[in-house]
C-alpha cells in the first residue's frame, strides 16, 4: 500500500458525487436522493436488545456469505439474520426454524444450499433463506465456535475451538452421510502467548484480572477458514471479546488438515484504537467482484461483557501471500463496497474528523454524563440528557468554519428498559448547522424516520459550511433519556494537512521483544499521529491512532519477529504519511 500527503477533498473519485447513506432521511429542498456511496463503522444495523437484564444491544461473532445474488449476515444473539444486495442496506429475517439464540453462527454454501450451525445446536439447511424456512439436517457434532468449510473438491471440514489457553481443532465431515465426522478430529494449533504478545489478555496485552485471578493467557476461539491460490488460511480470535485488543491471527497450510504454520504478520485483523475498537472473531468473504472483506466483532463491553457491535473492513492477499486488513481510519467514512477500486484496500473517503474535543453544550445533562463525552472519540462513554422529551438538544462549536460532508450519530442506551427485538424502536431527530450560533439551517430531518438506527450515518447531499452543529431530539426509543455516545462530524477544516510527519524512534524491549515503545516529536499543526508497523517496509499493515501524546507502548508483538515502524501525522484538514521507516529487530533472538 502506498500513500501520499492529501487533503480530504482529493481523496477519492467518489467525492464529487455526494449521496445519502441512510433511508428515510428528508433531504433539503432541491436535493435528489441517490443510493448510498459511503459508510462508517460500526455498521448501522438494528442491533437487538438482549432478552435478559441489563437492557443492552449486542451482535457479535459475525459471518457473511454470498448466496445467489444476496449477501447473508448472521451474528450471535440477533434473533434472526439479515440479507443485502450491496453490503450497505440490510433487511432483517426472522426464522422460527433455527435455534437462533446459540452463539457463534457458522454458514456454508454447498451444492446450491445454505447450511447453518452454531455452538452445540446441530446442522440446518435451506435453499430459500429469505423465507426464514430451514430444515434440520442432523446433530452429529457438538462443538464451540464452529466454522464450516467446503473445499473445491467437494470435501467438507469443521473447525472449532472455544477455551481458555486452548486450541483450534478440525475434523472432516461426510457430506453424503448427514455430515457425520470422518475419523478422528485433529489439533491444528494451540495458544502461544509466550511467543505471540497479542494473545495476552487485557486492553494493553499485559494480562488482566478475572475476578481475583490475574491471567495472561487468552481465550482461543472464533476459527474461520479461507482458501486462496491453493493456500489454506485458518484464522482465529484472541485474547478475549471484551478487550480493545481483540483480534484475529492466522496460520497457513497447503492442506485443510495442516500442518499449519503461524503467520508472523498476525494479528492480521487488529484495531486497538479509535472511536470503536476490536476486530476479532470475524468472517472473511469474497464479494460479487471477488474482492475480500472481513466482518468483525467490535467492543463496547460496558453494560455487559458481551455488549458488542459489527464492523466491515477490506482485506486482501499481497504478492507474498500475506493475508492483511486495512483498519487505518477504519471508523471514518469509507467508500461503499461497490466503489472499491480493484483489489486496493484503500477505501478511506478522505474526510477527517472535525468534532473531537470541541466545545459542547446541551439542553440538560445528567451529572457525570456531560456533553463533552459525546465528542471524546470513545464509544464506551456518552452524554445523556435528563429526559427523553422532544426538544432536548446537543450542540458543538467546531471553533472555526468547516466543510461538513458526513455525520454519524451514535446513540447510547442509558437507562434503557427494552428487552428483546421490539416493534416501534426508531430514532427521530433533526440536525441543524449555523455559522454564528444564532441563525440555524436544517441539515437533515429524521423526524419521520421509522427505522431503528443506533449508529445512524448520513452523507450530506451537498457539502455544508458550518461552525456550529445541533442535534435535537424528536423521539428516543427504548425507555431511557436522550443519550449520545458520540456525534461525529466529518469533512475538512479547510486548512492544510501537517507539513511533515514527525521524527521518531523505536525501542524494542530486549528482555521481552513482545514489547516496544515508539516516541516522536509533536508539532503544532498536528492533532494526532498514526503509528504503522509490520514485518517489512512494504508491509506496514498494523496501526495505532494516537491523540495528545508523544509516545506509544505496544505489547502485542511476536517475540521472534523483526518489525518496521513509521509515524504519520494528521489534523482536521488531512493526513501526512511518514517518510521514514525504522527497523525494530527481535533482539532476544539475536
């Protein structure tokens, strides 16, 4: 992947053509509606409220498969599944035939039939998933976190594993005999946190306490097999779903039975920083054009350990066969999947975040949940008004006139009371802009919206010039007060990107090469930094987004792997990639 210094106005050819990305948005007079062209993570799905207390939303352990001309998305605890033509607009399907409450769904297309399983439920099939009608096949296996894989030769395999410091295993299934296991299962690989720093538990990969017990070892889970150019890529998740460092690693083999070799570029799916973090227990799939994507579990884990969301990221295989994913600015606006250019993993639309840390006001606030929490780039925190009354509002002063391109409204569920998938859940609101904080213009009117949009993403039909933006409640669902995790505004500060990326240094821990510290020189024209690294100068596939600090400690390196680092700079007007790459050898192995 190559980079150049860019302002957000020149990033993609799609930018002159502005589209809305949310149904039921009332456009400004004279604007013509068009199909969506950008999106932002987390995906704006009607995430189900769980059926038990506390009231909270959840979706996790996702799988997407292309069946016919439709994509089908399955996720744990969703009460059903979704289908879509374009990976953007999703229609929900309820099925009374599936034991849908089981965790970790797995799907497979085999002989023009869609097969489904999950933890310990047996196997189901359908030829018409839109109907919600499924047929029970058999229950010849009972495993945790299953993955079904149909090879090119017609043979079928099941991979599985869900245990503390455990293993990923596999078995072959007999497709001609109710998918019964053939022979004995085999162990593909085991957890190895002593070598793989990213497998260590905790938000910082330094271990974490479970009750009164401190542990470093991971939960090894979430297997997924992908075959590409004759190589088998067996993916797995670690160290635990509640951590910012939740990620996917990969082993490769020339046979579905192994032996499997660890990829030193692991974890290939990794997003430890940003508005929403985590990218583990995922599914890799090819779209209609043959380009690969990764649908991943992302972390909130505040009301409950399993409070989670879903994110969609581009993945691919480089010329060395290395499976890698792009999470750079991965929760900023991205080009729609059908507008992705060839096999490029660069889908960033080029619009920068304008609202971070800016001065905020509100109609009312609950103590400790002030309006500043809606502009802190942290999905785990939120602002809450005192009531759910129409007219409660949240506003932000960007500090200067900016060009506004897109808005993401991330609602919170403070003191919600809803349990289960309930009819009538819909957010209704208005967005306005102002140049002086006194005279307001309508940006978007969602007061007639009838859909559940917990992470509503709106691409404006035309760019707006604004200094102030105000969000006003019309109706807040789920029984709690009007509350917002973050009101995120994207576009350009109409200035210049940072003049240069910073000088920096890397210090690998000689006593434990799983750790390193990166330090750089801060500059006035920079709001934040991106630390990118990887196993070769042309393979800097991992990234951390850092604001307000001049050093970063990482603890997720592979002990015996040499790395290379660079540091980029960004502000509200663009992004300047680093021009210097420094090596960081695995010192203990020398």
